[in-house]
C-alpha cells in the first residue's frame, strides 16, 4: 500500500481488500510450471500412443462384424481425432515459456517426441493386428 495515502483512503483500501478476500477464495501461487504435474505430459503421450493400436483393432473388429465399413473417411476421422488430441496435449501439458526461443524449443521437442511415438504406435498397431487377425 502506498505511504502517501490519507487515512480515509487507507480505510477504503482495507475495506476493499477485506471484501475481496472474503468473497473470493484465495488462490495458491502456481510456482514453477516445470515442477507441477510434470508426469501429465508423459502419461498423456503414452495414452495417445496406446490409443492408435486400440483404435485400429476396434475399427478392424467393427469392419469384420459388418457394423462399420473401413473407408477413407473413417480412417481420416480417426487420424484427425488423434491429431486434435496431440494438439490438446501440447496446449494443456507443455509448460508456457516467456521467451520465444524456449517456446519454439518446447514445440520442436514435442513434435519430435510425438513423431517418434507415432512411429512406435504404427509398429505396435501392425503387430497387434498380425497377432489378433494374422497376415
């Protein structure tokens, strides 16, 4: 509080601060974003990786039982859902950085990791389909 305030202004300031502090719950300080919930990012990336074979096996099952034909639009919808999920993971789990260079670095690292996980998921999908349905 500034020291040049008169007593009436100080009283008004204290009333406003008291009213604000009782009507709204106090927020905890966020702290360093790298130290809070660091495990959400790898957990979401692992779930994204495992969703690809599960989605593929599920679509193959639906096609075999003639519930849903495996067409280009169905595969594109699945790919779009995975892409949107990856964007949501980036938006929610990658920490914000004040410097542009660090933001670009986080983005490049995230895209590289997701590309590697996507390749691993495709490999896992292939072997899951071979194991369940054969060649």
